């Protein structure tokens, strides 16, 4: 009798955890546009506000933008859920424009100050899963805005692909913690009471790995940086 090494079970367990995390992360994103829609519609329905036509139009526009954002998020969620039915998440390969995906992720991330962008002119098209790569970028940005007071994003071409580095100043973890921030359920000493279970950077790390890339995190005491490298082609 051949003894089982337990590796298939371990891989299945890891895959299931990643699947649950991806669905949970996408679901969590729905809260922001939903909150905007609910708050704005309440403002329109209340009898206490005397709104002119211009103010009402602004509220209608906010509801419309929130609804369109929810539609895109739900579409992404359903697409991911459909691919999870086989219990193994497979990459849906297509041409990916990293600056475009970065812009979309920035638009979804909650922040009250702009990020500084440094994007090289010769960024190549990558071949990978646009939905997952955008989710990874969103998670990296969300972490930077949540704990930072300035955020700098640099996108550069490398010999084998593209490097995206997202750095923030502000609440910075010590170097020994920062180097392991991408691990699952990492809650560092700089969390400042923010909500979360420490899976955002881990999701980005796993998505990069699925594409043959990597995510590294570090701190020099002044800023915290998360660097994602993606190759031109994915084997997914």
C-alpha cells in the first residue's frame, strides 16, 4: 500500500482558503459603494433638507456612480465564483494593461489624499488574469492608504516583466514585522485599531504567485513598501 503524503489535501486546503479569501475580499469591496448609495438616497428622502435642483443632481450622480461601481464589482464577483465551482481557481489569461488596471484599482480604493504616480513610458502588456491582478493592486493600495499619510506608486519595466512598488509613510511597522507582512493573518503593531483580519497582502501575494511573480514587503523605518513583480507571461 502506498502511503499518502498528505500533499494533495494540503494543496486543496490552501486552495479553498484562497478561494474563500478572494470571495470575501470582493464582497467586502461592495460595502463602499453600497454605503454611498444608502447615505445619498437617505439624503434625498429626508424631509429636513431643502435641496435645490443642482444639489439633487449631485446626489443622483453619486447614486448612479455607486450603482455602476457595484455592477462592476458584482460582475467580477460572479466571474470569480463561476471559476471557483471546479474548486480550483484557474487563471483566465488575457492581455493586461497594468497602468489601466492600476487606475481602476485606485478609483476603487478609499482615500482622502492622492497618490503620487511614477509610471515609465515603456510598460509592456502582460498576459494574465485582469480581474485578479486588479484585485491584488487594490489590496496593496488599500493597505497603503489605510496606514499611510502619503502614498507613492512606481511602475517600471524589468527584463522579465513589470515591477509595481507601492510605498507609504505614516504608521510604519518595524523592519522585522514588515518583511513578513504578506503572510496570511498578519496583524502588525501599526494597525491602529483599523478593521481587518490580515489577508489583504496575502491575497496579493498569492495572486502574484499564481502568475509566476512575487510580492515582497519591507520597511526602512521611514516608509513601508510592498513590491509586486509580474512576468510577461503566466503559466496559469
